[in-house]
């Protein structure tokens, strides 16, 4: 059961979209959402290893505080507006039987805040990285590789699916990453009205193929249909196409069977999906 969702935000213009996705998921599970604003420290804005006169450090610190105050005020206003238009109530801790939300201010780098807050949540919601603007890649990487929780990657959208997670597709190839994804999102599949198992070509799980996975899910009260396909343009592209074809509002998959750096440089199934997905994707490494 999803009881706590973490949403790290900063002034990059993506927080409201991610929060809407988190709210769509949180409302279904009557979960608590913790929105953490990562306020930069003045020291983080100084060049590393370069001597800086004290008067200049003071100027940088003052400017950093002013910018952070402005950014925080804007984000809090957006947060308040979204909460006011939702079924959520503000609370510091979860309340049984009701969706709740809290604003938390933390000072430091976003990747460090994700590590400290993310390990005691059920899902981390982050924005789909924008590689052209070099935004969000480190956030997704920190959530995936340093926390050990499912990461909901939210693409830009006018609005998230109203019942996010009601119809899900899960990519299966029998890998360690796919196995972890299945185990860590079982509660999502148990609450869904439709579940599709997607397999592509020969990458279908070997002896632990789709039928064995289907039987495993059935033992956990999840009825799933198997959809087999051949790769057209690559496994990543095919998974996204098939997920859309079955009407899924979320794709679940294991992430980065090869290293993140290798996939980023040479391409890979996960990187293709991270770069091109237009639907929410729950990733597990």
C-alpha cells in the first residue's frame, strides 16, 4: 500500500506538474505527500577550490538568500493553490482514510535531500529529465540509484491521468531489475483494474517467462494479460507503443540493467524510455 509519496521540488518550473501526478496517485491510495523544497546553500554557489575574499562571499550569501526567498515564496504560492483545488488537506503526518500533504523546507543539494528523505517513503515522484536543457537528470539518477524505492517519472502534461495507476503495463524480461520492479510495485498492480504484461521478442524472461510471471501475479490476486510483440525500432520504443495500445496510464519497468553512464552514452532500453516517454513511468533499479 502506498502511504507516503516524496516530491522534491526546486525553482525549475517542473514542480507543479510532478505534484499533480503525485496527487493523482496519492488520492487513490489516501496517501500522505511530502513536498520538499531544496533550498541551495550559499557555499554551494561558490567555485570549489578557488580562494574568495570574505566581502565577496558575503555578497554571494546575501544574493543567494534573496533568490532563495523569492523562489520559495513562488513555490509555496503554487503549492497552496494546488492544494486548495484538491481533496488534500495539509498535515505534518499521514491521517488514516484521508489524502494529506505537507510542505517541508530543506537546505542543501537536491540529490542529498532525496537521499535523506527518500528512503522512508513508498514512491518518489520526479520530473522527466530535459536533456536539451540539462535539467532533471541528476535528480532521477539520485532517486533511482541511491534510495531503493520506486521512482515515478512524470512527463510534461496538461493534466495527469485522473486515476493514475488504474490501468498499468509492466515490462517483463526476467531480469533482476524487472523482478525488483514487480516486487516493489505489487501494491500498484493489486489496486489496478487492468494489468498487462509486455514482452518483446526473445527478451521475454527465458525459463521465467511471461506465463510464469503471470502465475506469480495471480498468486498475489493480480489478474494480468500477456501481450507479446516483436521489436520495431528497438525494445524501448516497442514497450511504449504497446503500453499505449493496451490503454495503460502507467508503465512499470526495471531500470538500467546496464550502467546509467553506458546507456546514456551508447543508448539502451531504459534511456530510450526516459528520453521519449509521454506517459508516467514507474522505474525501479
